[in-house]
């Protein structure tokens, strides 16, 4: 069931104006919720909150993003979708403070799903791009973790075997710089992490974008690869290249993009960009719901009795 956070009278007024039914939709006002005192107690026990010097936990917890993140962590909600009317980072900050990270990683990143009209890319035109919004210059270990997380996400959403391409301006040592060496090393680390967590995926690189997506170039540059020419997950060496690539795809091709999907947490969340359409928002909620089914098996919520 969808849950909306905010003032009930405001939400009902907007729904009436837009002729939207609120049947089977929960509405919670954080300011008057019976959970608010308990949430404040939980927040006050967190060392990272006490270190901020903020003395008023209620002032923090009535903010919808913080209230939602606390609901998410303690199993009162299965997934979180927000950010459409807020500046970047306002959803990520409470997630970092309140929601437990995945056990095999210390990096939080984001992924954007791009659906191209050309069905020749990825899986019927669907390609996962990461990281597109959080880590400016990932280390080798962080890059490896991002690759595995994006692969697991692709598996959760579409159920197909991920083919993860670790991208660079070089293909298999055609150029050697600290950047290309970082990507090449991340491939080895990512394969090791995937094996440890039971992630059945193919990971290869470093490779150029044409080698990753175009079978003709793949045959010339990486004929033995199980990923080249048919990658459905693209891992960029830094945030500049990842974010720019998504923006170019949105501007210069007829595609739909869905994200940012936050990765690295034991609960699914989507930080929706400002200006997103209602159809896109509904699609992201559906994707988060699909993730939640799998997450509840892997990471049961803690006992909420305090």
C-alpha cells in the first residue's frame, strides 16, 4: 500500500483538485504521528546524530525524509521514494544516518536505468548506468563495489544475468594511466566480491563504450569477452563521466531514464530528480517495490519493540 507523508488536509486538497482517489493510500503526518516520540528516542541514541550538536531531535524527525528513513529502517515501510521537490542530497543524508549499509560494502552510490528506443543495446534497450550521482572519484575498491551493486540491482529488477562493463578510455591496456589501471584492478576485485556474495554475473574491462555496447567493435577489440558488445550494466570510472553520459543520453536520444536508485543500503530507496513526470515517478515506485520483495528476504527488519 502506498504511504504519503505530510499534512493530511493538504494532501486531500491536492488529491481533490487533481481528481485522484486516496482509497487504499495511507497518509501519515510526522508532526502528529504516534511513532514520533519513539523515533526521536532512536535518533538521540545514534552517535553520529549526537556529534552534529543538534539538540532538538523532534525538529529533525518531523522532516518527511528523516521520518521516512526511520520507517524504512524499522520495517514500517518497505521502500522509500522521494526527492522530487527537494534539492539534491536531502534524501541521501537521512538514509546515510538512519539506514544500515550493505554488509559487503562501505560505499553508497546511485544507478540510473536508461531505456533506449533502439532495442539493440543492453537487454531490449535497457541499460543500467552507475555511479551517476554520488561518488566523485571512487577508489579501486569502491569502483569494484559499485559494479557488483549495480549488477545485483539489474538482477533484482529484471531477473536476467548481469553483464557488467567497467568502462574507460582504454580497452584492455591499449593505454596505461593511473585511471585505466584503477579500472582494470577494479574488475579483478569486483569478480571476487561477486563470488563472495553469490552474485551470478559476468564482469569485464577495462573497455571503451563502443566495445561494451557494439558487437562489431567488441569483435575487433575483445573477441573473447562474455560482456563486450552485449553489456547491460555500465560502470563509469568517475562521477563526471557517469553523470555526463546520462545527461547526453537524455538530451540526444529518445530514451526514458529512471533514477537515481540508491545502492549500498539494506533497504531500497530512490532519489527522484526534480521535474520528473508522474508516470516516471510511478515507474520508480514499482521498481522500488520489486526490490523490496527481495530485500525483505535478505535483510529482515529489526525488532521494532523498544
